[in-house]
C-alpha cells in the first residue's frame, strides 16, 4: 500500500510539472545572481542593482549575500548572471542560430528588380496574397454615399 501510494504521488508530481512546463533551476553555490526587489511602486527596479553570490542552496531555496546583508529566497525570485566568458559563448551560439536561419533562404536578384527572399522549403509559401473576396455595400444603406464624399455638411445639434 505504501509503495503504490508513493508511486502514484510521483506520477502526479511529474504530470503536474509537465503541464506547468517547469524546469529545474541551474543556480549553484558560488554563482552570481540578481535578487528580485519587493516593489512598492512601479518606478522601483525589478531586481536589486547589486550582485549577490549564492552561499547555500537547499532544494529550491537559496541563501545569497552581497557582502553587506544575506537574503534567503526561492530560486524563482532570483536571476542568474552570466559571466563574461559565458556571455561570449552565448552570443556566439545566438549568432550561429541566426546564420543557420539565413542559410535556409535563397536570395535571388532578377535584373533591375528588387531582391526577393524565396524560402528553400516548399512547406512555407513565398508570397502572401491578399483576399480576393468582393465586398458590397449593405442593402440598408444603399441610398447613402460612403465613398468619394466631396462635400461634408455639418448640422449643429444646438442653435
């Protein structure tokens, strides 16, 4: 009975985590983080401007210090900072993704016409077309002229 209960609880936890799209926090001891401010008005910054360093971690709770004071927060109230070397690696990976995306398109130049972007895959249409549906004026306003009004007459509501 106890084993089946634990098994079912684990199943419920994984199902709820999957539905909520939760991810495990990658913050470790020694990582620099920003701690969320407790805002009093909309002019307050979202994060405390000073960098904190994680001293201790137990589950999802972290203890961080900025040298002056120590705060204990849940990992959802902190933002991990990238170090300078990590930032360069991150920028390089983003640049590689952009180059991969650009490689999916073929650029063609036809005479003096402007350059068109033609997708190389046949799944996405290259040119978006506008609706060709013919619209007509409703019957109840047939006697009104809605377009090409040359003169507008303003009738005062009060004399």
